[in-house]
């Protein structure tokens, strides 16, 4: 089966999600890795085509975009010592386990997380990797290799922790690095791997872990480096009230004031969670164009609170969706996460205010904006051909009427076909070029070794 396309017509879908009002009921045409045209209902493409994909049983959406994850955490899913805890005690129980992470474990975890995401319709994924214990200094290099193998676009963030327990931080000393080590590696990675612009497969962003694990100086120096190399900035912020209390005690200010004080209140920045903001802070974040990665499952799992997605969007913040690390949302399923976002936001804003189209937009175009991209996240002419196609042929969909609504309401969890840059990566529900049984065996073994060391 060829994975390449010349001029491919994805014809007459059961339903299609576009952000524009235009009629695309006739499907879309893919050429040279991009969307060449949208086809109106009952029409044919304006130019000749070489091949056709009959999509009459498929719901077609833009490839989903995950804005926050910790791939390595797939190795510590449902770990007994971390169950039923809130953020800080949860982290404290996991840090010693994570500190034993080895290179081949991270490779397996990255490959597995990306494959799992891909199968859920995800075509671009951000990862926040901040663990660099001795022997794992090349963590991001390993992740780049795994991402190329799976064929998903990635924004790999070079995370960091510099404030260990001995200096009032949360992580153990064995996983913190010096600021000089961190900054030198950030620079090396951006130079080596970051692809700027349209169609990028690998992008690098800089990502101190959180205010409670890095120093103020590192936050400032990282922002300067991001400016110098024109890359994005990422961190966790305002996830829990514990964190707010920590910021007040440690820095004498609330989280957004702290963010501003270190030069991060700016459009390069996107924040994981962004839950505990007051009205004034939301207005400032919106004005600055700071992006938010909404992680509903993780926020429910750790009982962190409910992000004010619609208020943040109205203020001017790009908002996208993230599955978060697999220790706080044990599955990495992007279409399920979009469903969770719809339901959690309904709890805050009401059923009539949050539609399935809103949630799909957050997981596609919204997430693209959060990652600073305008070439993905939308089915429109000229955009990258990143497409996810779902079949509604399981028991859970039987009896459903509106196919696009059914995708979320009935709980779709697995794409039938997924394309990245015009190249098929999933067909008939199976990833191409990846032996999932062998991958699971390798990953299970790594997880067992990590937990039992
Ligand atoms: Zn996280």
C-alpha cells in the first residue's frame, strides 16, 4: 500500500469539520502535502485527480493538536504510590521513581505516547520534558528520533529544573541541573533541531518546569534565549492553589505577577493548565496573547480546578487542549480529551454555551495557535494536509444522528485513518510502519524496570 499521494480526493465525507462557513461536503483534495481545495456538496474537484479515498463512512476533521504532555510518564501509569493524591504530594511520590529514567526507557515512552496519540487522531504533539538525570543529557535528541519514526509533528520543549529541595524547591537534587548546563543545552537543541516556519516536523521550545522547580534567574535567562532564537516559551502555571501559596511565600507575589516579573507575559508563552486566575490577571494574559493548554482530565484527576476557557479566549488568549502527562491522565487519547474539555467547560459555562464545535476548535485551530502555528489545525486550502478520519461503526455510535456531534458525544476513541503532510500514517485503525505488539512489550519492560529499580 502506497503511503504517498499525488492528487488525492477524499470524497464525499459523512461529515466534515471546517472552521469556515464554506461548503466542503464534497470533501477535500490533497496535493504535495497540502490541502489544495475544498469541494462543495455534489461537485467534483476543479482540477483532475489521481486517486480517490471514499469517505462516505468517515467523519473528517483536522488532525488534532496536543499542546501539553510528558511522554516519559507513560511509564508510571496507575502507579500505586501515586494514586489518590493532590499535586504536590503526588509529585513528591513520583520524583524518586522518575529520577531513575534511562535513555532507552524514554525512547520507548516517546514512541508509545506518540503512537497512542496518532491513533486517536493527533497529528501534532507538544511534549514537556524536564528530567535530565545523569546519563540522560541527550533526552530531547532521543525524542526527536522517536518522533521521526512515528511520523507525528512535534514541538519538543527543553524543560528544566534548577531549584532542588536543598534550595526550597520541590524536586530532589539528583534531577536538577545548573543554569549554565540548561541554557547551553537549550541553545544546542534549538540550533540542531528547530525548524522554523510552514510545514515544520520538529520544533523546539524552552520550558522551565514550573515556578516551584526553577530559579528566577533561569526564568529570565530562558526568556532572553527564546527571544534571541525566536522560539516559544512554555511552563506550568496556576495549576493549583498550593502553587499560588508557594509563589506568594517564595516570591511575595501571585503567579501572573511573577510571570510578568521574569519577562514571560508575552505572546511567545503558553502555559499548561492556567486555572487559578482572577479577572484582572485574565485581562492581562489576554492582552499579552499568552496561550493556555487546557488539560481537563488531569485537572479532574488531581482536583486542581476548572480552567476558564471561554473567559480566557474572550480576553484574547489562544486556548488549546492537552492530554497532560500520563501520570495525571493515564491515557493519551486526544479525541477523548476534546470530549472531556467539552464536558468540563459545560460545568463552568452551561450546556448551551459549550458546543461540540467549540471543543473541536480548541483541539485543532486553538491548539495550533497555542503552539504558534498557522499552517496546521484547519481544513482550508493552503494548509498542511494533516487530517483525521473516524468511522462511526462501533456499538457506541449506533442510533446516532448528527455524525460530528456523535464523534464527541458517543465517545470516539480511535481514528480509522490519519494523514500527516499528505502521507498516511494510520490506515484501517492501524499505524503504518510500527509494530504495536513489539512496542508494547518494549515499553512494558521499561516501565517494570523503572518502577522496580
Ligand atoms: Zn504537565
